[in-house]
């Protein structure tokens, strides 16, 4: 079984390209998946936005998605 999850995140990206604040703009419908998206995005280094060559902090909206394949499990019978 394949399961697709998508969400939209709002991120505050600082002058050095790090994510300082993040929240769910549109949920994936799964609290756990949303939390994973937020944890992962904290590790991303963005290229900073700039105005006239000067780095500036910005809020961005970032769509994210994941496809999960559930492997069938074999019953575990006692020997």
C-alpha cells in the first residue's frame, strides 16, 4: 500500500539561511507527519533572500510531500 502525504509549511528564514521559526500552513492530515516535516525543515540550509545584494530575513511558504510504501508484514507464529 502506498500513502502520499502533503503539507504546506510557513518558514522564517534568517539572513544566514537558517530556519528560525516554522509552522504548519496547511496540514497533511496527520499530526505525526506534520511534526516530521517541521523537524526535517529545521535542518535545511536555504540560500538567503537579498535586496540589493544584502541578505534579509523572509517568511516563505514551502510545499512538502512524502510517499510512504507500507511493506506487508508476515505473521509471527510461535514455533
